[in-house]
């Protein structure tokens, strides 16, 4: 798997097997524990979870975490919604500092199919200013902005281009989201637009319509095309295998290795 960082999601309830699997495949972790309640609401539970992962004795500096996910809209023109979103982002970044992970994933918050010019311009300008400030406040961390329901990668590419000089900001291309919610026939276009700015990726499989998080190789995504696009556009980002559970992770890792996907 070359020099690329490959990641899996740790399962606290099956941590010994998760650690062994990570060791077998040289995988790092992406922590999903901190992105929704109750972790976002319960400071004691959040602290206990951080301490649990730090107690494992592994190197967390190769790891990432998923930041606050639901209803985060840092570009909202409503000051209350914007303020609450910013609070959750900063909470996520503080947790990342405590863990010592290298980067944090957030979503774009874009409304699907809403192409009003002023809305898209505000999204770009507000996000650029906000993430520049976050990077300044957390100089030891990277930030990756992930596509969700977007039909194409145009907005993300524009933001990636605007933020290129930061060195610590990049796109998290969720290839499965692009296949399911974007134009599955135009994954070449997705990669062509976003490749220069991709620093992190999420992959899993689906039926090209729904975000199923199937093991890689179980759905309809063309993984040989994925491999070709990664090579063609020279994408050397870290990759999270975004499936949960030991069996699904092991199946996916073995499929990737056997078929030389990464």
C-alpha cells in the first residue's frame, strides 16, 4: 500500500481485535466517537473517551478524527446558528489537541442543489475566513473538508484553491458520497477538479444511490476505475476505510490488498 496512511475506525468494544487488525495492515485510526451527542454535550464522557484512547499506548500522531457533524453551518447568515456551529468546531479542535491527532474532518454544510450565486459566494468567502482562523488558532493540526450531498466538486475545489497556501487545509474526498449523491458517471470529473487539493479520503462501497457504507468490493463502485484515477491524478492522500466492525474492516482490507486498489 505504498507510503500512504491507511486508516480504520476503532471499536472501543472490540479494541483488542481492532488494534491487531491495524497492526497487521499498518493502519492508523480515525476516531468517530466525538462527532455527535452525547460526546458533544457531555464533557466528562468526552474526557473519559480521550483518556481511553491515550491509554492504549499507540502513536496517535498518524491518526485523524471526525469533527462535529450534524447541523454544522459555519457559513450561516443567522448569527445564532453560525455561533453554535463555530462552538462545535472549536470543541472538536480542542478534542483533537487533547488526543494529539494530526487532523480533523468536517463537512461542507452545503445545501444540495441550491445554486443561488450569492449563497455559493457567501459559502466560499465565509468558509475561507473561518478555516484560516481555525488553522491559526490550532497550529499543530490539519483540517479536511468533506463532500456530502454535493453533485460535483466545484465548490470544494474553489475553496481548496483559495486555501492552498495554508499548507494544513485540504479536501477530504469521500469517494462513496461522490458516487452515491453526485454523478456516478462523472467520477473522473470529481477527481480532476479536486485532486490538487485532496489531503484525505473516505472510501466504502454502495449501490451508487445510497450511502450504505458496505465493505469495499460488496457494492457497485468500480474500484479498478478508482485505482486508475488515483494513479492518473497522483493522489497520495491518507485514506480512511469508512466501514465499521472488525469483519467488514478485515474483508475490505483484504479486498484492497488482493486487488491492489491502493
